[in-house]
C-alpha cells in the first residue's frame, strides 16, 4: 500500500514516484459511498497509474514560447477553399451509395 499524499496541492511533477494502489481506490470509493469491488479497484488503479505516467511524460515536454490555450476550440484549423472538383466521378460514387434518388444522396432522418 502506498503512503497517503501529504500535499494534495503539490505540482504533478512532485507526484511522479507515487503509485495509486487498490487500497487507495477502495478508500476513495468508501468515502464516496460507491460500491467498488476489488477487481474493479485494481483496474482503476492501473488505469490511473497510466494516466499519471502520461502526465509526467507531458510535463517533461519543452513548452517554452508556446501560448497556452484556454479552450481547444481556439486552435482553428485553416479550411481549404470550397471549389468544385471536376475529377470526382459522380456516377461511380452514386453507384456505391446506399440510397440515391434523382441524382441526390439519401440519408437517414436524424431529427424528428
């Protein structure tokens, strides 16, 4: 069993040697009043250890000079011009489409 984390406010880099064990998961589950069996707790512990290892790996990446994003949607991908492509074989594409009517592609209704 691991020792409890002394400082929950410590930076992630300071936690790289700590491992989450099954007992930690079971304790948190108990405090949260969640029913978690031993096998599930073991799986959670392994998954969390993998996540923490990845966070440690990411923390070692040199980010000097990079502007942080407040939201991933701030990073917009540049769109190409919407120009018709004469090289597209419409008849071939429609021959393999699941449903076509009068030269149009039919799609299932998704909004009622």
